[in-house]
């Protein structure tokens, strides 16, 4: 119990401490000294939190109520397998991106604020993974939005602030749609605790149609955070302006909160209830549209981070597609995709961050010959890209394999077959938008002037996290069984 | 008014004219020519009093109106074949005389209307000395110009 | 016959003759005589009221001991006595409140003339209240008109004379119609005494003969009195007449004179035609509609007005609309509400006129609303009084206006077909009232900081201030302990029939 | 006893300009003592909870002015008396910059008594009486600055309120005529025997009366006075236009709906649909206007409009749960809104900035104020763990439970409004803390947090927001008991 609480509240309090302690910008003579102190503190906090989280995960079966908001609304935590997985992913991504920022954020102002909110986000993510009922989940879902917004708009340009607000309002909008559903669910169940299919049988009989509508609204609502069409527009706006590590965290983990939410919700309703209904059909349609559209937009996008953002939109809907299909294979595919995409996308964003940090180039066509300057980074990029495209033996291949199998196995007419086709097309597109960077980076062409190029490989603080993430993305493909246990 | 509630023997003309319901309007109208005339006169007077802008004409209208009412009263008070209630030759039967009260009312009314007319005339004189016109609209215009 | 029964006659006669006496007295003495007469008449009426309450039934007083169909009669019931008392109170307060202003407005040599007119007015009002004879009523209507006209034009400026002429013309039209209607009624029934006419009318209605002349006669009388009491749309004369005459005149005219006519109308309805017979005619619907229209149009005109006294005058049009709306409902409750509103409006409107004069005095004599800005600070008592009057007009509980609104609304609910119309108009009219009165009140208390006008202290206007206090108290008295008054009105109306 | 709590503020208020205070602090001490004393008295009264009726005066017939403590009045009186001492404390500091202090405190304190009068009224007439009085005593507060703007605003306020009262009056009449009594009895007092066949008329009048009282509660077509009245000094806008006055409107509607007409009569009729539609529209309308508005106080005023309609939404659900939810929001919103208003006031007082665009970068200079503002913003949005979430949760639950499709639509409105709330509140917070990269901090030089007199109320209210968010159970239980008539 204490481990769970500590893993949640320690980072939050630590973050608040940093916010207050370093509330003024670092400046003057003691700037370097102060910065060192800040980094030291942050690093300690991050590692401590990670350890605490690990400890919490080891006591996995624990469940407890912290306190009651009202008599019937407990703040309740429990650790289940899904939560464990998400929490592991969060821990790794947060750590990697965190250490990456130590270097990356060197030139930004108000680092104290950044790390403060970073830590808070860490705590909130943990809480989200450990949340045991809808209300607790909703609480931390909102907090996640609020605490991650400052990360998005950190660099403080007009664009960044607007993007931050856009992110905020989209997310809130989604969260409120979710809340709308929660209001009704509360009425038709004994408890909001996550069980499989906890609705009253009578309620299903009497209000079946309405409950389906509620389910759809909730999926749409939480889908906003997961970048599902038609509410995906915040992602391409928010990513380019955020600092790269923040983008990595956002894209790898925070959007997954939406996925987690949808997993929880669909479980809550129960597969039996949703299977074969119009909700499933509509949902699958939306995800397929998102997959295709995301890839297409990414393909046409010249700005690197924006391209990655669209890619996220597309890839996340793979996960959602798997969830929407609702059978074992598809579900495993989804979970694998969560992990694979998490590692890959974090790695890609960190690579992009490294490019930007070292060369200041943000557009894809400026990256010609980058392989000469930063070979290690570009290699990582390439491997991660392969993962995203789904080339064996990376994680991406396994997850997509399961997704396709699941889809074909399901008895959904038309869409069951259409799904894998779109997955394939999208994979091609993915290759089309990621690989050219590798190709041009290593082979800028005969006419390219290579003379000004020189080694610019970034420091260890940046390369090591990228390497770790890249490695993990491959490992997950090699040992998929380690996560396949989560069905049931 | 000798017996408690003696009605005059004929109906009132104007109402018949206005209503148009009565079938025997013609004979009634003819029989009640006195009332008809008084009603018409009343209307003339009323209209004059209301619509004329000249003060003197208004006052004349007032007098026509009042006179019409007196005519009406006098007409009502007279019953053909009877005489004024002054006992001269010892006839004391009430059937022989007319009711004296309408005539009394006429007299009272005349007094009232004379006094009112006098007041109106005096007011008119005041206005005339002040504004040198008898036209009420013009006086209003001048007042507006004075701005008070 | 108890000695008290002479009191109505005494009071009429007293005020009539004191008027004549005033003509030969110097101004100061005339003033004293006038005040004394009002007080004495008030006391007489009060005694009479007490007597009637104790006896519990009305009495008829034969003038010169001629019995019923021949003689002239006076009749007194609770309502009559109460009305007379109330008129005296209002008249006294109005005279007291406007006394200091009289020297500015009227040449001192004419002061005794002024008091003659006031006394005459009082006597004619009393006669209207007490008389049981239609023709007498007509004669006193004319006397009332003449004296009212005199009160208007006693201030010799062009505007008042013109207003007097206009007032005269409208009044004469009204009294002409009244007289004509009365003659037809006489023709139909052969009587002039109200009680006798009523019997005859009842027989006539029962027999079904002469229905149309009967209705014409009633309609003529109603229209005549409506014109005289300035019911919309016959109100054209009113703003000028109230707006430019001396302040006491305005207060008296608005609160008493028109009320005298209305009271006569009530008497005609109850005592001459019979309440039920009257309610079966279409006339009440007409009165109702014009009442409602008056409520709206009077107020909208008042909103547009930027002269404070004319504004108050227009507000009278609206208030008279209320009263006629009560008539138009055709129920006992509506009538009670109307009668109560007569009292309430009389108390409030005279208060407003008197308070307005205090405010204009400290604003350089200007009565434009713009100039009144901040005058509530310069003349505190008048400001408070004006506010109180306005609140009463708007219908804030504690003040009399609220009770009359309450009574009207309660009465309206009981009338099936007219309920919604009257309730909604009541609501709208309250809003309109709020708009122009509250606008003015806010203006009174908007300090401009550097006003060119000097303020006035309590010491310099003791009498005036005390008058105002009495007015406010009267208003609150009507508002707080309305139950006994309403009971009295109900008893009085019961005595009518 | 019960009349005492109404009279003490009235007398205190009148004494303020009369007593010749030598020093300012004497006046402050005098006022604060009186107000605190009165609040203690109110709480004593509420906790002792005697249900006897105190009759002050007879009007006509069975109409009288009388007072009684029942559940709903406990809620409102308790709320008002709890907030007033803080607001007074805050006003002392704020009013140092304004003129005509005496007049201000005169009416400010009078308002206290009158508001308690509304809360403790035992029948509709008494409530109506104090309702009208409330209008009158607050008008001078609105026109306090005597600028042209203030005068126009107070005029508008007056017209609207009195006009509304005129229509509310019709409701009063209906209750007098068709009810058995005008006293407040949970479940309504209408006499079915008297109604027969007049149901529709009564419903129409109910809607009118609802709108009439709704004027004070700023229901949609009649809300434009509220933002305009924001010209008044901030303690007034905070306390009166976020709590006392506008809540009186809501409170009056509660009385009218639950205690006079009765929910049995109204529930499921077209009248319910109409008023609910109006309320839902207002919720959205208020928020949208708030988003467009750039003046801080006016923005908050529009927010108030929307939030008041939350309360009314609870009311028009017309179930005990709805009433409980409405009461919850009545109290919680009061705390949240007064908190945010005081922040706005502190900002204006300290920096003399009135528009949202001028707030850039102030967050670092006034961390306390903006921190608290952020918390109140989160609370208004309905972030779980803060007061706003609980009341919204209750409202939504009541709506769901009522099985009324329109009410379900209302939940959607609540959430849309929550989103809009986030937009208009958080843009302020974001501006203050994230002014942009090139922001010149010299512009906010000199701005700093206000002194303790202003900060103490702020902190206390913040604590309440959090406390209500976390431990709402006892108070919500109490409201539920009130709503079923058990308190």
C-alpha cells in the first residue's frame, strides 16, 4: 500500500517542491551551480520514483481504498496486469526521456518548472495505471491533462501556448465526454470498480440502446486523448512545439492514457455487450479511417516532428483497432503494440530531438547527410523505424501480426478483412515516410556537398536513452510471450 | 312627479335610431321628433365643443349641447293636453297637469350652463389678451415657443 | 334620528359657506379658516364613521324633511364617511405641503380667492360623496369642475390658462354626456333619487322593456365620468393641468378631484344601476380594456417625459387605469381593490407631487429631470419622500401600492376570462412604473459633486418636512394595516346595495 | 431571537454613518464585531434548530410576515453568515481606495440582514418582501462609484429586479388563491380541490414566476444586468453578485418550486420542460459569453450566470436528489466563486488591471493570488478532489436518476459548460504563468501579493474548496436530509 502511495505521491510532492524551490528562472553567477543542484535533485527523484514504482509492482496483488470522496465514490487503487504493463512502459519512457532532457533542456529557460511538472506527470501516470475504479481513473486522467499541459507549452512561444491550450481543451473535452458516461454507468452498476462487465443485467435489458450510446460516447471521449479521428487535431499541433523529450513522453505514454481508458471502459461494459453492435462497427470504422488518414498525412508532412505526430495518430489507432475487434489475438496484438509503439515512438522522438538539438534542422529535407554527422543516432532511428513499419523481428511485426490474425479470426463482415488490408497499406506508407530519412541521411546523393559535415554525435545523456529504447523495441519483438500472458 | 314611477308615454328616439333593431322605427322617429331633434343638436354641440379650434365657437358648441339637453327635458316634461301645474280653476286632479320637475331641472341646468359659459368666456378673454388669438392650437404653438 | 346624522349635511354646508366667508377675509385669515374647516370636517367625518361602524347600517337624511320620491336626500354609509375623512386628510396634508410654495406661485392678493376655491372644492367633493340625488350630483360635478378649473388657473401663466381651458372643455364634454345620460335615465324611470331609480331599473330589467335606452343611458353616464376622471384615451388635458398648476392644486386635483368622479361612478354602479345589472352589460368589458390600455400607455408616456411633474401626472393616467381595470373585472373583489386603490393612489400621488416640489426648489426651480440630479442630497426629506412614494408606486411591500397590487391580482385570479390579461398587464405595468420612478430616484441620488444649487436644511422647512413625514406614515399605515381598511371597504360596499 | 439576527445588521448598518468614528480602525472593529456576532448568533440559532414560527406582523387576512428555521433556510442562512465576516474583512482593505465608505458599509451591512430575512422567511409573502428589499438595499452598492456606467448599471439592475419581482408576484398570488396557506411546506401547498381544470394557467404562472425570480438568478433572457453590475466595488460583486443576491434568486426558486407549488404538481408537465430548457440554455449561454468577455470581473459574472443555472438545473429536476444537488452547488459555488472574485479583486486592487490581456506574467509576481485563482478555476471546471466535482457529480446523478431525457441532455450541457469553463478560466491562469517567451517582465514590476486582510479570506476559501472536495460526505448527507424534509 505504501509503495503504491509513495510511487504516486512522492513524485507529485517532489515536483511541487521543485516548482516552488526553482520558481524563478536560473540566472546570474550561480546559474551553473543551481542547475547542477536541480539536475541532481531531479535525477534522484526520478530514480527514487522508479524504484518505488518497481517496488509497488512487486507487491502486485495489493488493492486498497485511499479514502471516500463521497460515501459511494472511493478513491481506490489496485494493480492488475494491464496496469503493470502500462506502468512499466511509463517508468522506462519517463526515465529515458528524463535523462535525455538533462542535456536537451540545457538552453531552455525555467528548467525548474519543466522538471517539476515532469515529476508530477510521472506520479500521475503511475496513479493512472494503478487506479482501481472509474472515478479514481477519471481524477488522474484530468490531472494528467492539467499537469502535462505546461510541458507542451514549455518553450513559451505564442504558438506553443496556443498549442498547449488546444491540447488542454481537446483533452478536457474528451474527458468530459467520458465523465458523461460515468454519470450514467454509476446509475446502472453497483460499483465503478473495474470488473469485467459490471453492468446490471436489468439495466442492459431496459436501457440497452441507450447504454450503447453511452459506450460510444465514452470511447469517442477517451479516444480524443488517443488521437482517434475525428478529434486527433491536437496531436500534430502539440508535438512540434513541445520540447523533444516532452513530445516523446506525450507520444509514447500520455496518449496511451487514452488507450488505457478505453481498455478499462470496454472491459467495464464487457465484450459480450459490445460485440456485434453498431458501436463496434462504428468504432472499427473510425480506427481504420484514422490509421489510413494518419499515415497519409504523415507521408505528406515535411516537418519532422509533425510527421512523427501524424504517425502517432495512425499507430495509436492500430491499438484501438485491436481493442475494437475484441478477441484474444487482437487484444494481445494491441497490448504488444502499446509497448512496441511506446518504445519506438519515444526513441524516434528522442532521435528527432537529438537532430534538432545538434543541428537545429526541423524539416525532413534538411536532414540529408545526417548519417555522416550523427551515425549512431541515425542507426537507432533506422532500427526504430523498422519496428514501426513492422519488419521482423521487431516488436512492431509481432503486434501487427496478432492484430491481423485477430481481425481475420473475428466474424466481423467486411471490416474483418478490410482491417488487415488497411494495416498493410498503412505499413507501406509508414515505410514511405520513415525510411527516406535513413536513406538520405546515409546516402545524400552524389551531388551532395559532404565537406561541411562533421561528427556531431550528442553526449551520452542523450544517446544512452535512445539506445535503451531502441534495444527494448527489438527485444519486445524477440520475446513477445513475456507479455502475451495478459489475456484473462 | 305625482305617482311614484310614472313613465313618460313614449320611448326615446335616439336609441332607436342608433340601434336599428326596432322594426317600427319610422313611426317612432316621427312620434319622437322632439327627442330626435334634441339628440341631433346634442351631437352638433358636442362635435363643435370637441373639434372646433376657435374658442368662441367651442363655447357656442357648448351652449348648443346644453340647450339640446334642455330641449330634451322640456320635451319629456310636456304631455299633450295638460297644463302647467298651477291651480287656477280649482282642478286638483293630477291628470290635468304636467310634472313640474323637468321644467325645474331645465332652469337649474340653465343656471349651471350660464355660469360655466361665463367662466369659459373669461378664460377666453385672458387667453386673447395674452396671445391675441382665439385659436387654441395656435396658443399651444406659442406656448411651446415660450418653452415653459 | 341621531344628531350625528346631521354631520354630512353640516360638513357640506360648512365648507360651502366658509368659502363664501373667505372672500372677504384677508389672506392669512382665509388660510386659517380653510385649515380649520378642513380639520372640522375631518373630525365630523371621523365621528360619523365611528358612529356608522357602531350602528352597522347606513342612514338616509332627508333634506328639509321631504320624504322619498320628492325630497332631496343625503345618504351616509361607512364608505362615504370613510371617503370623506380620507379626502379631508389628504386635502389638509396637500394644503400644508404646498403652503410655502403658494407665495411664489400666486399673487398674495389672490390668496383668499384660492382658499375660496379649495373650500368650494371640498364642499362639492363632500356633496358628491354623500348625495343620494342624481341631479344634485350633476350640479356638484359642475361646481367641482369650476372650482378645479379655478385652482388650475389661479397661477396666472399662459400655460395654466391654456391647461384650464383644455380641462374645462374636456370636463364640459364629460358633464354634458353625464347630464344627457341622466336625463334619459330620468325619462326611463321617472326618478332622480338613486334608491328609487334602482328599484325602477330592476323592474325594467326584469320586464325586458327599454333595454337599449337603459344601456345607452348607463353608457353615457359612464363615458362622461370616464372623461372627467381622465381615463385613457381621454387624458389629454391631464398632464398640463397637473403639471403647471400650483403644487397643492396638482396634489389635490390628482388625488381628489378625479377620485370624486370615480366615487360617483361607483355610486352610480351600485346605487343607481345595481351591481349585477351593470356587470351584465358589455360596458365593463370596455372599461376593462381601456383600463388596461391606460395602464400601459400612461406609463409609456411617463417614461418618455423629462419633466418630473408631467411624469407624475402621466403616472396618474396609469393609476386610473388600474382603478378602471378593477371595475372592469365585475366582481366584488375587483371593486374592493379599486376602492382601495383610490385611497392608496390618492395618498401616494399627492405625496409625490409635494415631494417633487421640494426637489425642484433646490434645483433652481427647474423641473427637468436632468436638473434634479443629486437633489436627493440637497433636500433630504423630499428625496426620502419621493423615494417612498416611488416605492409605493412600484409596489414594494410595506407601502400601500403593494396591497392594492395584491388585491387587484387576487381579484383578477377569480375572474376566469380576464385573469391572464390583467395579470400580465399588471406585471408589465409594474415594470414600466419601476422604470420611470426608479430612474428618477436613482437620478436624485446621483451626486454630481459640484452642483450649482444650494441644499436646504430641515430647520428651514420644518412644516414641509413634517407634512412629508405624515404622508409617508399614511402610506405605510395603508400598507401595513390594510386589513381593517379592506374590511371597512367591504362593509361599505355591502351597505351600498 | 430569530428576528434579532435580521435586526442587528440593520441597526449596525444604520449606526455606521451616525456614530462619529474618530479613526478608521474603530469603525472596522465595530463593524466586524457586529457582523461576527451576528454570524455566531445565526449559527447558534441554526444549530439549536427550533422550528417554531416567529410572527412579526399581520398584513391582510392570513398574510403575515413571519420567520422560521427549516432545512433549506439553514443551508442558505448558514452559508451567508459564514461568508459575510470574511467578505467584510476583505472589504475593509478594498475600500481604502474608494470614497463614501460610510454609505457603502451602511448598505453592505443592511444587505446582510435582508439576505438573512430571505433565508429565514417562513412564508412566500415574507420572502417576497425581503426579496424586494434586497433589490433596494443593493442598488446603492451597485451605483457606489457614481460614474455614468455605474448609474446605468444600477438602473438596469433595478428595472430587471423589480420587473422580475412583478412577475414573481403573480406566483405569490396564485399560491394565495389556490393554496391552502402561503407558508413553506415541503411538497407544496396547492389545494387540488381549488385547482381543478386550471392546471395550465397555474403552470403558466409558475413559469412566469420562475422567470421572475429567475431575474435575480440571471436566467437567460434576463441576465444582462449581472455583468453590468460588475462596476460595483469588488466586495460587492464577490459577495452579492456571486452569492447573496443571485443565490437569493435561486433560493426563491427553490422555495417556489418545492415549497409552494410543489414538485408533485409540476413534475412531468410542460412547465418543467420549459424551465429546464431555459436553464440548460442559460448554462451554455453564460459560459459562451464568458469565453468572449475580456474584462475579468465581467467574465466571472458570466461564469456566475452559468453556474447559477447549474443550481436551477438541480432545482428543476424536481426530485429530492435534485434539490440536494442544487443545495450542494448553491453552497459550493458560493465558496468557489467568491474565492475567484476575491482573486480578481486582489488583482485589480494591487495592479489596477481589469482586462484579461493585461494579466500576462503576473503569476510569478503574485503567486498566492494566482495559485488560488488556479485552484478555484480547477474547482469550477470540476476537477475531482475539489468542491466543484462533487456538486456536479450530484447534479448529474440527480439528472440520471430522474429518468427524464431532457435532464440527460442537461448533463451534456453541464459538461459542455465545464469545457467552456476550462477555456475561460484557464486562459487567465495560462496567461499569468506562461506569458510567452519574449515577455518583458519589467511590465509587471512592482506587482505583489496583497496584505493579510485580503489573503486570509482567500486562503480560508481555498481550504474550504479542498475540504468540500475531499470530505463532502457529511455536508451532502445533510443536504439530502434537508431535501427530503428530515432536517
